[in-house]
């Protein structure tokens, strides 16, 4: 194997993801790989019994998408000497990352991992789900809470 060709960096909108993105940029530079930056806006369930909720929830989701696009644009602006493609998708965060990695044929996923213990660890996490179901290698960057 000659190294990674396409790296997918999946981020949430927290400030800690600068470190995650920086690690992905380092790896992309090292391997001369393509770099894609992804954020998944979690689907907000709609109460179909009350039709008045639907337009409000669509507005909220659209605002979340716009905010995510701005955040990703700011992150991409901090990278120098490398071209980064950024995309925001809607849906389940876990399956969204896995499906996007398949669609772009990524051979490495980089994402953050919180060091949680106890009940929150038993309930599972995005990093854990991606680690077990990804179609490629996964690098988790430890985020200190």
C-alpha cells in the first residue's frame, strides 16, 4: 500500500474539532492525499400528529445546515497549502459518516473521540459505531473533556 489516497475528516461544530481537522490536514499533507471535511446535521424527528410543527422544524434544520457550512468554511480557511472539499449532509451522524466514506471512496476516516466513562460509554458513541462499521481505516483523535 502506498499510503492513504482520500482522507475523510468528520467533525461536529465544537471548538475541539480544530485539533481533529489539524490532524487530518497533517496526514493529507504527509500522504499527498485528497481531504474531505464532513459534518452531519442530525435529523430532527417530526411529530406528524401536529402539522404546524413541520415548517418550524424544517427552518431549524436549514439553520443548522447554514451554520455548519459557515463553520466548515472557517475550518477550511485555516488550512494552508492543501485543497479541502467540505460537505454538510443531513441524517443519522453514525450512518452519515459511514455512507459518505463509501460514496467518496475514502480510505481513512479521522474523527474526534471523547474519553467518556460509565453509562455514556455503554450507550455507545459515534466514534465507536464508525470504528466498527467503517469501510476503511479509522483514526480517532482524543478530545479532552
